[in-house]
C-alpha cells in the first residue's frame, strides 16, 4: 500500500435496493494536497464520501482512509477526519461555541481552540450567538469550523462554499490552501463552482455515473482546454475523455 496516500479506493461498488450508484470507482488522494472531486448532481460524490467516512458500507471493493479500512476502522477514521457532508445540522437554540463543544465531547477531543477556529473560518466574536440567527453563509462557515476544530489530518468537504458570497468563497479558498501549507492537512472537496476548483485543487477527479473516469492535474486541463474548466468538465462528463 502507498503510505503517501490519504485516500484510496479500488474497484468500489455500491448499490441501493438493486440500483447501482457507485460502479468500479478507483481513485487516490495524496497526503498534503487538495483533491477536487467533480461530477454532475447524482453522479455519486456524496455516496463516495459517506463510504470513506464509514457511514455507508460498500457493496464490493476497497476503501482506505489514512491507511485504514473504512468499514473496519470507521471510528478511528472519524476521529482523525473532519467532514462536512450535505447541509450541516446544528442545535439551533445553542450558540456556536456550545455546538462545537458538543462535537468535541463526542469526538473525545480536549484542549481545542474553539474561538481560534471560529476566527479562522470568518466568525470572530460570534461564538455566543444562537445558531438560529445565523445566515446560510454563516452556517456553512460553522460547518467548516466543526470539521476543523478537533485538528484532523484529513478534511472531506461536500460543497463547502455553498451559500457563500464571492468574498467568502475567496476567503475559504485561501483558508484551504493555508491549511495544507501550514498544517499539512489533506483536503478532499467537491464543488459545482468549477473556477474555484481550477484555482484551488492540486489534482482533480471526475466521477460520471458512479465511476471516476479521470484524475488529472489542473495545469494539464489549461493546456488542453484554453477556454477553461467548464469546457473540460462538459467534455469529460459527456463522454469526451477516458482515464489518463
């Protein structure tokens, strides 16, 4: 096994009630990088994320996170991983700090810097405010804070910049890059904002109908598609490319 990989899947399959949603999915994410996961709605991105976190069991195939089997070691994986999957849910009547403290208690983590984490994601001096008063963008920032607060080695983020304005999107891009550079965190994230993936990711994987059909360096995309990421994405998801 390649010890430099934070995430690896091999010939992964997942079916629900006889319907196959993940088909022969093979992908790899190197430690200390940002991996952008692209796909149309329903392509299987969220299902793959849930399998990696041990929230779903694969029908067939292998999934390893930080060198551990996602089924056999899911509790250990959850402790070493931060995640934001689908819309974040909080205790509405509690404050941001209280919500993060509950998460830390659940994770068995101690001595975490809650206020520092809130400042890091752009929520300074908001810790005592009830989450029920938060805007969509603030909730998304709090979701990222919850993924970060226990100092994980890996972040798995499903559409983390949803609900953010252009300034917020830029701030999150800079934060993700800083986390990799300064903390050596690995980040696996999905987004429908293709231009952001082009600027943020070190490597991009494209999933079509449950199969990763290509993993590629964004610099190669620029060479092949001078008009940008959108042309590349449309070509690949419409059957224009195979594995490279």
